[in-house]
């Protein structure tokens, strides 16, 4: 089965990295479900741009019942899901000093629990078909970059990496691969936040200086890596983390 037989669900796909992933999978020929939490109109517009074999579907990935309904909706509209990309995520800055348990719980609910709910919702049909590609979006923060303020976000993404490997172990014999992409610093709403333009441009330059390739990342950089792991031909790659960070040089170490 080639790309044209694939049905992909991309979570958090109305904006940023998820949007680029949805576009790339559609460009390769997959049917695509564009999940959103709040941006319904943007998701609908993207689905319309992607064409007849695309839909927008709302669901809070932190709510397992909503995720189950989303999977039913996608299956009814496009067919059984063969590719899941768990991209939805949130980041709340925090340090040891400023730690807020409520912010940690909110991040865990979307970043880690949301990934679990989505994988649990699609795995039975993938297992019955003997085929599936699951790509999780972690972060290079999980592996130990030194960006201030990402401590607790990094911990939720480290959960994603552990779960990715464990789910790969549980699902491998059923023809399902599970891999993670760990992006570096990518220009999106998440990194821009409310930062005003001259300050943001300086931040982009600062982050570019931390990479070997000398630039900040674009959502398309991540979409390309996701498409590789989601490809029908990538069936012998599983339990892996593909770091796509331009060669970041500020990893915490004992050098
Ligand atoms: P973004 O522009 O802030 O977009 C976040 C997306 O997640 C939005 O589409 C949002 O949906 C969705 N989302 C948030 N909470 C959700 C929920 N409860 N249910 C469903 N969807 C939800 O972020 P981004 O930069 O594209 O990030 C995408 C992923 O890459 C995240 O997992 C992030 O942690 C990871 N990442 C980003 C960077 C970076 O530098 N940007 C680096 C490493 C990893 P709505 O639009 O509908 O609100």
C-alpha cells in the first residue's frame, strides 16, 4: 500500500508544526484529518485547502471520550486510520523557583496523557489490520538542551520518549511502528508567544547561533522527518527518536 492508501490523523494540526505535517502528508497522497482544540475555522480552511480527502475534526486530546469520538468520526469519513501523528502540545515556562503544580498538570494532560489517549484509540484497528505508523512529537528539551524555563516542559516530553519506546515494544509484533521526532527551536506561535517583533527577531538570531547549521527551524523541517517515519517503506524503523534541531550545541553535559 502506497501513500494514496494512507489515512492520517494529525493532532493540533490547525497551526504551526501540525499544519506543516498535515500539508506534507496530503502532498504525498494521504487522506488527512486535521484535529484542532480551539481553532475550528483555521482547521476547516486547511482541510478545504487539502481537498476532498481531508476533514477537520475537533477534540481535546486530554479527554479520552472526545478522542474516541474523533477516531470514530475520522474512520467514518476517510476510512480506518493508518497514520497517527501526536503533535498537539503546550508549553508553560517554569523553573524550580517558579514551579506551579497546576501548570505541570496542564502540560502533562496534553503532552503525555493526550498522546496515550490517541495511541490507545487508534491501536486496536491498526492491530486488526496488521499495519500502522505512529509518530509522536517530543522535543530536544527532553534529551537535555539547556534553554532556561523549559525544565518541566522537558519532563513531560521525556515521558513522551519513554512512552514511544514502550508502545513500540507493545505494538511491534502487530505491524505497528512507533517513533518520535524531537524538534529543536521552531518558529511557531509556541516560540513566538506574545514577544514583540524586534525582540522576537533577536531571539531567532540567538537560537540560530546555538545550531550547527546557523538557523532556527521551520515547521516544514519537522514535517519532512515525520513523513519519513510515517512512510509505508519505514517498517523496519521503530522505537527511535529522530532529533531535528539543526545540530544544537547547547546540550547539558559534563564536558
Ligand atoms: P503551537 O503553534 O502552539 O500549536 C499547538 C497546537 O496544539 C495547536 O494546533 C493547538 O490546537 C494544539 N493543541 C493544544 N492543546 C490541545 C488539546 N488539548 N487538544 C488538541 N489540540 C491541542 O505549537 P507548535 O510549535 O506547532 O508545537 C507543536 C508540537 O511540537 C508540540 O507538541 C510542541 O510541544 C512540539 N515542539 C515544538 C517546538 C517549537 O520550537 N515550536 C519545539 C519542540 C517541540 P488549536 O490550534 O486548535 O488551539
